[in-house]
């Protein structure tokens, strides 16, 4: 799915990109990066289609997704500063 098609689906679902990113717990920066690539990953495309279809059917997908209590992924990479501190404390 192209990024343009993805954005149209968000419009159909009446949700902005920032609100979409908060709802599914994916950083807006990551979603914006798909604009440069021109395509969105399959999983994101499926979510957008489902949201649009659910909205058209009168279902409040927001409540359904919020009930999942999704957690945002935390960055696992350690910066250089953390690496140096660890090495110097040994």
C-alpha cells in the first residue's frame, strides 16, 4: 500500500496521523518515515483498512484498541555515554 493510500484511509477513519500513532503505540516519526519509502508495511496497512471499514460500519475502533492496553516499545539501544559509564565503572 502506498503512503498516499494509507493517508486516505486515515481520512476515511477520521483519524489524524498523530492520533493514529498514539492509538497503536507506534512513534509518529516511524510512520512519517514510510512517506519517504513510498509504502507502508503490511501490518500498518491492515490496521488502517480495518479502522476505515469499522468507522464506516459505525464501530468505535478507538475503544476497542484502547481496551487492548497496548504498550509502546522502548528503545533498547544504549548510547555512547551509557556504554562509557558502564566500562569505566568496572
